[in-house]
C-alpha cells in the first residue's frame, strides 16, 4: 500500500516536470540546510530562550530518531521496490535507514518547538506546523520515505519537544542539575554508540553484492551524537560562565549573526573533510558536528560577548 502511494506520487512528479520537484526539494531542505541560520539568529540575536529550547530538541530528536532507525533497519523505498525512482538530488540527501524520517523529526523538533513556545500567536503556531506538514509530505513526494516513516518521524519530534520541556524544567528547580544532564547526555551517547557498534544488522546480498552497508547507515548516528554533545556541553558552559543577553540595538544583533554563521558553514564544508580524512567517517562526523554546535552554543557567544564588552568600555572611556 505504501509503495503504491509513492508510485502514485511519482506519476504526478513525472507528469509535471521539474517545477514541483524543485519546490518540494526546497521544502525538504528547510528542515536541515535552513535550520542552522534561522536558529543561530534566534539564539544569538533574537530570542535566546527560544533558540536554546529548539537546539536542545534538535539534539535529543536526532539521537532518538537514529536509535529507532538502527533498531528497525528498514530499507529505503527504492531498495524495497526498484520501480521507485527518486530525483537524484533527493536521493543524495536520503542517508541512513528509512524509518523514521529524520527530516520530518528534525523539522518537527525546531519548527514545532518555536511554534509551541509562541502558541498564543496563531500565525506563528499554525505557520510552523503547516511548514512541518509540507516538509513531511515532500519526503513522500520525492520518493525517499513512506507515509509511516514521516508519521513516526513527526511523533519523534513531538516526543523530543515534550522531553526538552521536562528536562529543562527539571533542571531549573535545583542547583547543579545542569551537570547531571551533561553526565546523562554523555552516558546516553556512549551507550548508544556502543549499541550500534556491536548489534547485528541485516546483510542482504543481490548478485553477490551487499545491498545495504550497515556502517554507512550508521553515519547519521555519529553525526547526531556529536550534535547532542555539542548542544549540551555548550549550554552548560554558556549558562555557568557567560549568560549573554540579547542587545536592544538592531545593528549589534545583525553584527553578531553574520560572522558566526559563516564559521558554522566553514566548519561543515572545510573542516569536515579534513577530520573525515584524519579520523575516519564515524569519529570525523561526530567531531565535526560537535564542534559546529559547541561553537553555536558557547564558543561564538564567548567571542562576541568579549568583543562587545571591549567596545562598551571604549565608549565609556571616550
């Protein structure tokens, strides 16, 4: 039934040329590619608490989604049925096992968190969940996920939102609970990586060739582990040693954003190949994404806070 649905969408896709494909490819990119600049601006320059909660949810959902993927080991639709032929750009971005949809859970994590934190503003709340629905459908329309993949991905995102509220609410009620959350995150990631490293996986061969390599399917798990560790460690250090504030000046807000986001993409596009070559794909992915999110949560706020203090002292001296 799910394959029939994807074939139905494929016929629509093929009948309408590249226009619909480009639109839904853009929607699918919103969940990952456009997430970083949007959330970085929110965290550094607009509403710090919104950004903090959204980054936490992204970190939690990434690991949880990867855990379910590595337990279920569900093959992608085009592996299950060669009649499914996704567009090349969509197929290239479809990494790991199929169930549940990482794009959907990630979109639900950050868009859903931003929407729920502003649920009284109906345009933001409804707009965020409308975007989530479009992103989820885009994964079906492009032929890279089944309906059950995106439905469970959505539920994973909602669970991550609830878990974030519970954990950060619990942390506020007593001192040093941030350190307990950090220790818990490290232990959870260590246990998760040990589990995926030693569990057994399906090894199906076609004409003597391995159909799906479990080591390749596990790469997203290492990436998401790095994200969670970078978010939590950066959050603890920022909370304890910086506690930066959002400035009232629009000029300062903009000045904060652009240098920081440039470094984020430099880390991803230029440091990542170096780390992959030096450390291998697993540890290279983990360290790259740890550094990216640690930069976002703590290192860059440390830098811009120091620079702004220097300028403030200079102005007072003048």
